[in-house]
């Protein structure tokens, strides 16, 4: 059973009691991510996430790790475009101790200047690691191209320029402005006592600023753009993308299923055509990502340098065939069963339940039961699919990035 409560300061709690387990997963979700940043502080949300593990007013970074190990707890965090989450998983018997450490990190982080300088250098190395991975680099650059001019354009990790200008005081001020009670959801899933959880967070989160100013993001016209990057690599990395749909769009689940058919599995069209039939690529797949205000559909392939044109021609033909031939009823049924299996399997994990509930309440203001999600998937029919085909089949609407051993005229490939 899922219950919602609101603390006296406005922080919302969503709790799912799973009596059959002995563990509990707790996450503090914050409606603050890279879309809330400005060019001069790109990466600040991600830096704060790192710094909360680097020591508090009463614990060093080593003591945080030791106290978590002492109770066998697992803790981590992540930053996304739209939110940041700090979470912990522990045994039911250790929930009070685990939450005390989590809340100490969240509310009393020291932001030690020495630790901050070291951690900023660590993030700089993380940025270099991404740039040294052409596949990751291509995806990041594609997102920048597709969402150019909108807040979704900004990189989660920041840039070398922005990171070098972010000072410790900027982190403290940003956290004070963004980590407000109305922007926080505590999600709990597993075996726990509801009143105990509410009492813990009622006390721990009492000092939060009540609310923050709401950002208003105006729509930005999408204009396809292209980029080619020459680099000493063994493969050429192709990444194409176009606009998809937001979370709350009526075609959201349609796009999820269509992605599965196009390139989301080993039986998908791109995998079977590009890899199995033509032998052009080892790795080829598609991906769909939705946000509250927008979405992106992308295609990736890693190919030999001399096979770029042939691969792009094959991808274009496959995508254009959606409008000409559509999909089969069997393909739709397979996609539905794949989604249902993957979704149900994930929901059998307490951390996954915590993630799903917390994210939905934070970003959508509500939660959805597994039964509601599966019902939405079952509602997808051929009519809805046919409405989605034109969004993905027009290759002239795709942006593209190619990273290879020479420069490429990306636009020419897509219009050819």
C-alpha cells in the first residue's frame, strides 16, 4: 500500500509498505538539476551531489563511509536534468541509524574548502573520462544539439570552463536557493514503521527554507543541427536524434513501445538490419528519453570508418519505412510483453519502487500503481502508433553528431 503525508514544513513523503521484505530504501529527492543552472554555474547541481559525501559538521568523509559500513547500508546519489536524489538502503532494524547519516549529509554538509577543491578536480577527471569515451561524448553532444536554446541543453556534469569558475560559496548559495521544502520529496519503500519515518524527517528537515521561485521555461523552436568531430579513434560513432514527447504526453507509452520495435532489443529492426543482416555494426540501438517539458529519440551506431555512408543510408531507409509500411501487430505485441516484463521485474526491488514513487511524486505530483502503468501500455494500438510514425520517420528533422577519424558532412548524409 502506498501512502502520502505532508510534513508541517511542506516536505512531502511517499511511503510504500512491503511487508514481505526485511530491507528498506529511503531517498531524498530534490527538484533541482541541470535545467535550473546558468552558463556560469553549469555543473553546480552535480558538484553539490558529490560534496554531500565529503563530510559534515560532525563527520569526515571517511566517517560517513565507516558509519554506513557499520550497519551494512548502501548509499549513493545521482543528478539528472530535472532532479537530484540521495538514497540509502538498509535493514529494517537499522533504519533510524541509516536515516540519521543520510539527514546529516543532507542538512549539515560542511563544504570544506579543501575537500571542495579536491572534488572539483575529481569531477574534472570525470569530464575527461566522458570525452575519452566517444559513445558517451556523442550522446552528450546530441542532447546539446536537439535541445539547443532550452534549459535541457546544459550538460549535467558541466563544462571545463564552468567548473573552473565555480567556487565553494556558489555551491552553498545554490543549495540554499534550490533545496527548499516545496521542492523535496522523501520516498520510502520496504519494511518500516510509518510513524517512525515521519517523526525522523519531521525533525531532521525542519530547517529548510519553505519555497523557491518557480522557473518558467518558454518553448524554443527546434531547428536540426549537425556536428562532426575528428578524433584518433578505431571506430566512427554515429548519433542521430530528433524531438520526441514529454512525460505527460498521450503518446508517451506509444513512443516507449515504438522505440523497442525500432532499436530497443535484439529482435528490433535496427539490430536485425544493421548488425545481423548487413554486418555494419557491433553496437546499434535506439533510445527514447522523456522530460516534463520535452523529449528526445536517438539512434546510435559504432561502425568502421569506411562504412559510415552505408550505415546512415540503411538507418534512413529503416526509419522512412515506418510511414510506408508501418509495423505489424506481432511487433506491437512483442514490444508490450517486453515492457511489461522489464517493468514488473524492476518493481520487485525495493530501491526501484522507491525510485519510481519518488520521481513520479516530485515531477508529476502523483504516483502510478503498476496496474495503471500496464493498463496504459495495453491501451497503445495501431492508431496511436500511426500518429507517432511521422515524428520519427522524417530524417531531415534529425540532428546528428559523427565522431570519427575525419570530418563528415552530416547533413548531406541525412538528406541523401
